[in-house]
C-alpha cells in the first residue's frame, strides 16, 4: 500500500533490511521515501549497520552502509544510542543497540549457538537439582522413617532401617529393662513400643507405653503416639476408669497398668485401630479399641481376671482378623482363651454373680474356652495354685492355634502344657512339656497321681475343656465354625 506522506514504521524498514520485501508498488515508494526522508534514511542506515555488526545476511535493503550510524530521530524508533563497550567498536562514541530484551536475547542466541546451548543446559540442570527433595543440592535424602529402637543403658534411641539414630531420650532403668525384654520373641507378652504407619503416608509413627507409677501403690500408665519429627505426642491415652461390683471392692481403684498393645486394620475398614490391654492389681482387665489417628476409645471389653496376651489372625477366612486373648478368669479360677470379633469390642466377659460389673452387658464373644486343672496341677496345689494362659501361637500356614497354659504354686513350681486347636477352636492335641513330665513322674512315684499321664489321660483331658454358650457352658467343642453349642451345662 502506498504510504503517501506518512513515514514507514521501524518494523517495515527492519523487514526491508532483512529481505522480507513489501509488494512491488510499496517497494518503489519505500525506496523513494528512504532516499528523500532524512530521518527514515538515517534509521535505515542504523538498522543496516546493526545487522552487519551481528554478521547477519541482509536483503536488498541491507547493502553495507558507508556512513556512520547516528542517533535516530525517527518518531517510532525503539533504538537508542548507548556508549560502546568493546575496544574494537567501530563507534568509539557509541552505537545503535536494540533495547527490547527478548529481541536482543534471541539475536544473541542466533549469533552464539554453542555458548547459548551449553549455558541453557547448565541452568536447567541446576534447576532440577534445586527441585529435588532433601536438605541440600548435593546431599542424599535422609531416611526419617523410624522402624526400631536401640537400648544402651538408660538411653533409648529411635532408629531408621540403616540403624541411624533419629532421636534419643533418657528413660528409667526399669523401663529400659522392659524394652530389652520385649525383644525376646519367645516371651513377648508385654509390648512397650510398636512402630506403625498410622496415617498411611509411608512413614511410621510409634506407639509407646509408659508406666511411670505414682507415689501411692497403684499402677498407672499411659500410651502415646509419637513421631521423631515432633516434640509433643500426637495423642495420649490413659486407661483410667472405675467399676462397681456387688459385694466386691478390689476393682474400685481407677488406675490400670497397660500390659501390651497391638495395632492394625483388623476389621478391614480401611483405617488402623490400636488395641490396648490394661490390667488392675486385682481385677478386672480391659481390652480397649482405639482410633489410631486420634486415640479416641471406640470400644471396651471388660474381663474378670487378667488378660496376659493377645494375637490377631483371620481364623475363618472372611478377611477380618479375629483377636485371640488369653489369661486367667478370676471368677471361675481357671485359665482361659477367647476369640473376639474386632468390630464388636464392647461388653464384659463371663463371670459369676459377685464378679459381674454393674451396668455392663455381656459381650459378643466368638469363642471362649476354660481349661480345667490337670492332675499334675492338683498334685502341686499348696492352697495357692494359679493357672493362666502364658502363650498363644497362631500357625496360619497349617491353620492351628497353640495355647500354652501354666499351672504354678507359691513355691513356685510350674507345670506347663499346650493344647492345639484348629481354626474353629476345636481341640485336636494335648502336649506336655519336660517340666510337666518331670513333675508327673515325681508325683506318680509318691503315689499322688490317680491315673498316669498317658495318651488316654490326654484324650480325656480334651473332653473336659469348657466352652461358653451365652451364659452357660458345654464340654462339646465347636464343630466346623463359630456357632452355638447343641449341649450345655450351667456352671454356678
């Protein structure tokens, strides 16, 4: 388009210099205008010199200029005159430069491709290093996931998988000894520290049982959920409660000692639970179900007597892990083992009338077994014989449960035996230990055994186990699954 008396803008002149020519008719006008207009001619010469300085090819309007560039007086110019900076500059007093930074940068990259590429790659690499997680660019990310503890004297250290220390604190000698004893997998009935990923973020927190005691002779303890990255516990649970029994006063003190803990999504609802067994000096014991995220109590099972041990296993294959607990029932004065549904931890265990806590209904119990006294236990009874379940071992591969019962007197003399149950808690085997056999031989030589402890006695003993049905008892075990017993006899 013929411009008439108007001036061409700087972009048009620049394109003309670079070889992007306008239409023929406009070309004639542009060349004539550049020859006649002093300011546009000076701008044309300056642009030509600018590109020649960059060693770029120019088009028909880019013939080498013979005159020196001078500051442009073009009304639309975005060039300015600045002092020269290199000794070989053709304009000691200054030269025309492009002031728009993106354009200057693009032209510099075209002129120096190797330098610009190397610099760009280096900058990109540094940016990636800065974005990597970790305390520094050249430092590997530290493993802050606690998985175990280490006891050295009275110092307890929480460590990661590489055994690097994440935190250390001083504890009492008795507590340090409890932690050392927890490492004994053969007698792990008292868990004091347990590492679990409560929030599912891939990093463990840890549950810690403390038994600080008080000036008075009452056991007291609490449970903390902690993280090495936080100074204060995430939550705290203290098993403080009172129970009332008709004609009994032993269980009225409010404080309980936490014996053991466990954690897992045993009810398969997608959230982890924490299970806490607490015992009183006399009775009862409690099994609390807590929300692992908050420590809130979701259910409470009350048992007359001590609960010594707990294991979790899916016995019937329905995806829910049942809780198998064992200890002593003070009301019936026998060792017991019971199977509870983790979804229904509420109510009380079986008890005789004086031991039934006020206001607490019977719990929904999947299976409850009482162990009668053996003839060896009767033979060592000095008036203070006690029986309790000392161990529970679940073999998931072969689907059996081994329950170890300990009978002991005040001497103390121990007679331990094991009853093997199938997954439905039907007894299938009776096994004696070496100490039990030694005591049996001694009692037999002294004429204190009514019958020998042979295969017939072992089979007979299994028929004497008592199974709970409602508030009654039966000697018939479960047949193939958890259910009701066809025959029962009430124990007063």
